[in-house]
């Protein structure tokens, strides 16, 4: 237990008053089944709380940080940020995978590296921190490891611009949307490069480039979506 507390304090300057909450956040149910003498709970109740806390703190952050954003922009980014599939990335950055208390079978099956479990543990830690120290402590923690990723563009990958563009263009009826590779560079097999343009009813609307056709299509859709979005 001391190693978890000491590591969290060293990495983030966080010291839990109720260390049982911290332990609970990293305890999986199978571990408790194998160690009934320890009592306590697994992380699932804290995960439930952490999910709601993330929603609120992220919404408040975006509202304050981007005063010129309209409701649609704020909602779009909030949805991208609180998709739990991003939480496994940040759990690994925070080294949470090292601290999880697993049952032997789960350990052997590789659960420690499983995205779904790491997503849950992230939310459980946030819930535990909120219960122990309140919303400001959660904000300060997220400001160290989570919020900087907004300006770095990390959450853009969780926004489906192709679907958003299709929905926007087809509000008043069907249109023909086509993505075409207009340029490719395969001279370096390790660093391929593609440029894709999106055409609507035969007319070019935007283009984007990337190391794969999929990435280039998404960037093209983002450009096109920004151009046709009502100002």
C-alpha cells in the first residue's frame, strides 16, 4: 500500500487522507475473492462516481478555458474527452497499471494491460480522489496529465468527422460524398504519405494528408466540415 501512496505523491503531489479509498480504487473483484480476510470493496463503486466527476470537471474546464466556443464545439470536445477508450492511455501515462491488485487468474490472463480494466481504474481513481479531497484536487490532477492533451490535439482522433460531415451535408437531402486519393508517396515504406480529397456531388470540398488513407480521409473530412459548418 505504501508504494502506491508514495508513487502517487511523487508523481502528482497527491497524498490521500483516506488511504482505504486509494486501495479500493486499484482493487479488482477477483483479488478480494482470493483474499477474503482483507474485506473492503473492489473499484466498481468508485468507477461509477468517477465517470460522473469526469463529465462535470471536463465540462467546467472547457467552459472556462474556451470562452469563445459555441455550445456545439464544447459538447463535441466534451464527448471526445470523456469517451472511456481514451482513459486507458492516460492510466498508462500515470503508471496506474503497476498498482492494480488482481487475482492470480486475471494476472495470468494479462488483465493488467487490458484497455477496459485500465479505463475503469482511471475512473475509479478519479472517484476516490474526489471523495477524499474534492473537485479542486481532481481538477489539479487532470491539469497535470489530461487537460494538456486538448491543445496537443490528442482528442481529435475520437471525433468522427466523416460521420459529422455526412450528417451535416445530408440534412436537406441525399448528396454524393466521395473520398479520393489524389497523391501518395510510398518511397519510404516506413513513412508512407497519402493526400486525400473529399468530393461532394463531384466538387472538391476539402483535403487532408497523413501516414494512412484512413487518417488522410479523416483530416479531409475535418477541413470540409469546418468549411460548411454554419458560422
